[in-house]
């Protein structure tokens, strides 16, 4: 078990006071057997009325209505989390799912629904051909196949921080050979769906032990992170991080799961003001290991 502290600061600046529209915030993780939320603070400036809801996926969402105009909007989330890792690939697939291809049960297919379907155009079959290129034989080992695709993205594409809104379509990521963590997660999700797997998008944070002086280093720390969940009978939802080529890694901090990346925006909202009022945005994320208290 690790106790981690997360600070996620978002700051918008404006040339003149503007009026803020309702904002939708996805910053609070859900408790589970592998993650316990010990403490959470949400600090907003200017002040706002906040109400909480669960979206269609069961994610915790804050709806903020701001009380007054301002020339700066600050949204700060402070979390203390206990993360209980599996300690490696400590799960077992059902016998019928160990080899690919396999067929989900009727109930699983019903519940997975659109998470079994590709969501993005692949008119020329580029994505389908790329995904099927990882299948050496039929049948083939399910986990080995998914691990190869996950590792193929890590080794075959260049990671780039992108400041543009939204996520690249998977075929564009294939053509460019580069992308952000969100782009890589979506590429893996759509490739898995093309092969018949149920897959979903995950957003959250990534702990890099190197920040605390340990001999490790990961890609994507210092910002919100994204990865993929793939549903495997017997194991359930398994986390695949194609940005780092890892599976079920202990350093992933899940905040929200959705069918599509557009449904998993950490901070979403607008403002009413004059043209040219918007000056810029600063986002700062830190995830640190909380030191254990000294023995008395």
C-alpha cells in the first residue's frame, strides 16, 4: 500500500473581469478495493456553489456555479489517496478467454454494449489492419496479444505533449506516428474493439517514483494521465497504459472511466466576456509519496 498526495491546480487568466458559466469538474476518485480516498479538498476562487452527482458511468462529478465575476479563475484539487496495487499481473482469465479469439457471454455482451464497438471512422481499414497485424496465429494467447499491442504503441510511437483540445482520431495517430497519452489510450481502445474486446477510456494521475528520489521514471507524470481498460472474463477490467507499455501498474490513480475521451474532461466550462479577454491557462499536477510518520 502507498499513501499518495495529489495536487491538481488549474488557473485561467483574463484581461478584465468575466462572468463564469457553470463548470463541470471530474477530479475526485472513487473508493474501491485498490484505491481508498482518505481526504479530498476542492478549493475554488472566486467562490461557487457546488453540487455533486454521479454520471452514467458512476463517476463523481462536481457542478460549480460561480457567484461573481473575476479576472482569474482558480480550481485546486487536493487529494490524499491510499493505493493498493496488485503487485504485478496477479489475475487469472477464465479458461475460455485465455486464447483469442473467444466469445463473451450473453450477459457480458449486453453490459459492455457500445464499449465493444469502434467509435471512430476507419474507412480505409488502416486501424483494423494495424491491430490484426499483431495476431501471429489463431488461436493465440489473449494476454500476449494485448501486451504486444500495448508495447507496440509504447515502442512504435513518439510521445508528445499536445495543448490542443480534444483527442486525435486513431487513424491520425497511426499516420503521424505520435501523440499524447490520451491519443495512445484511444488508439489502444479502438484497436482492442476492432478485435472484439470490450474497452473503455480511463483518466486520472500517474505517480512517478523518480520524483521522490527512487530509481524509476515514467512518461506522462506532471499532468493528468490517460490509459485504457480492457474487459477480460475472470480478470475483469485490466489497466493497460500504452504510453509506458505497462499492464495493471501500481502507479495509476484512476479518477474516471468513460466510453469515450470526450466524456472524461477534468475541467470543463466557459466564460462570458469580451473578445480578447482570455489570456491563458496554467495547469500544474503533482503526485508525491507521503512519507511514513517517524516511530515514537
